[in-house]
C-alpha cells in the first residue's frame, strides 16, 4: 500500500529476495504463503498500477523503451 502511494510521484521497483535457509523453514511457510497471496491478489486488483514480474521482463521492458527515457544516475 505504501509503495503504491509513493509510486504516484515516481516509478518504483520492490524486489523480494527469498533465501531458502530463512524462508524454507517449515514454521515460516504459512506466513510466506500469506504474504505472497496478498501481493498476488493486490497485483490482480490493481493491474493498472502494479506489475508483478521478474527481473528478465523488467530488463526487456527497459531495453524496448525509446532512447533517453531511462537516464542513468
């Protein structure tokens, strides 16, 4: 919810890195599933502003943009 609000000002990317040693513990799986389900449901509800994807698709999208749309910092 916070990221959607902030994205009104500028595009944002929220990366989620999952390490098997941390999230692969059985007692954490229920919470991980709940969090991922919330993210997926929210992305489906707000598909006009939320893009649930992976790094490869982001890279292909950036490459497809016209020159000078993405300016390196």
